[in-house]
């Protein structure tokens, strides 16, 4: 994951998922991670998704719940 910018509220990153760019935002105060809706669809449609866990990864359960 590569840092692409920041402002007073968020740090912005770019990563790739199945050769497709995915934009990630991290809240400066809480550390919470955000993806846009299109990126969540990509994750929920994949055959295999691996993540390392952590407090800021609460979004994962919702992203893969209906997969």
C-alpha cells in the first residue's frame, strides 16, 4: 500500500486488488479505515480474501458477509 496524500482528517493510500487500483482512507483521529462502495463490491465478489485483522478492520465482516 502506498501513501498518496493526507489532509487534516484523513491519510490517503492506494493499493491494488486483483490488478485493480483501490483507494483507502484512514481517519487520523480514530485510525478507522474506509473504502468506497465500488471497492467493497470488488472485495465481496472475490474468491479469496486475506486480511491480518486489527481494531480498524471492523469493515471486513460487512464486506464479506454476503459473499
